[in-house]
C-alpha cells in the first residue's frame, strides 16, 4: 500500500495562473468567467494583462486564492479546455 503524497502547497494560498491566447476583445472577460466558476472570490484586480510585442497574443496572470489541489486541478482543466486558450502555466 502506498503512502499518501505529502502536499507540496499549503492551502489556502495565493496562486498565479498564466493563461495565453490570441488577442481577442473578449479574452480577458471570458477567462475571468471560466476561472470564477471555480474561484468565486475572484475580482478584476486579480488579473494582470500583457499584450505581446507583435500585438497578436495576450497573456493573463490570474492570481486565485486556492483552497485545495482539487480546486486548482479543476481550474486548469476548465481553462485548458477553452478554445481561446493556447497555453496555461
């Protein structure tokens, strides 16, 4: 029988998630709504937006107050499944 894994992250914690995709007027709002399903306390102040030097791509750093690994996993699954998203770190 294997022993349970020791948690790498102590919860609750502020956890940044980087989301990248093609520049689109609704990208930031759409990603906000996708993440907010899993992190109800998310606000606009928790999102930092950067546009690529060529102007074709945008990256968002969304900092959530994570309460569990399961919550983070659900956020990553939801965001990576969205068609507007190219990469999630």
